């Protein structure tokens, strides 16, 4: 279902996104693990990564969980990009990403994003992905929050 009009260049972004995702998945999926790959074109400018958890739309569209709330991948890769250049890839266990997303949500770092702001999410400080710390959900023993949460529980807490 198409909602609204796609912005100029969306077809190129989609093609590039699919290519980047395929390359990274090939490297990481060799051990049978799944990887969710997201490109972020603003993170290097803003210092925050948009972590999507819900897709919305026009008033007649019922919002539904998406992104980190529904992925079944064991790994979450964030590709840090600008125009046509990849500057780096952050690779984290998905449960770690969910844990820091929950903290960002509780702290009120909520935002709309994506094409036409049709997605709800949180803006997570870039450092939370690079330097895990207690504020981002790390326990004293080095584990990450309550592991094993599935998307329904995550969505209920966020939504």
C-alpha cells in the first residue's frame, strides 16, 4: 500500500539501501544469524540515531509496530551515511538495541522520522551504541537488561 507521495530520489535510496543490506548480510550471516540493516543519513550531523518502532500514516491507517519492535534478527546494523558515502557501520546485538531504545523512550527522546514522518521512534545518542553504560541498560554484571523480550512486550512498553 502506498501512502502519500514518495520524495524525489526515493527509488535511488531504495536501490542503494538494498545493495548495502545485501553486502552486509553476506558477511555476517555466514554463521546463520540474521541481521537487520538500517541506513541513517542524519546521525553523523545530529549525533543521534533514529530507532523506529512504529509505522503510522493518514488518519484512516491504524499504526502498527515496525522496525526494532518487530525484527526477528539477532543483530542490528546501523549504516552511518551521507549522500552516497558510507562512513561506518555500528553492529549491535538486537537485544542491546532494544534495551537502549527503551531507556531513550522513557527519557522522552521520542520523535517522528522517515519519509514524510510516517514513523515513530526515538533519537538515541550515538554514544550509547559505542560506549555501553548503565544509563543505556547495562547491568553491573555486564549483561543487557531483561534479555529475551520479544517484540510484543517491547511494543506494549513503548506504545
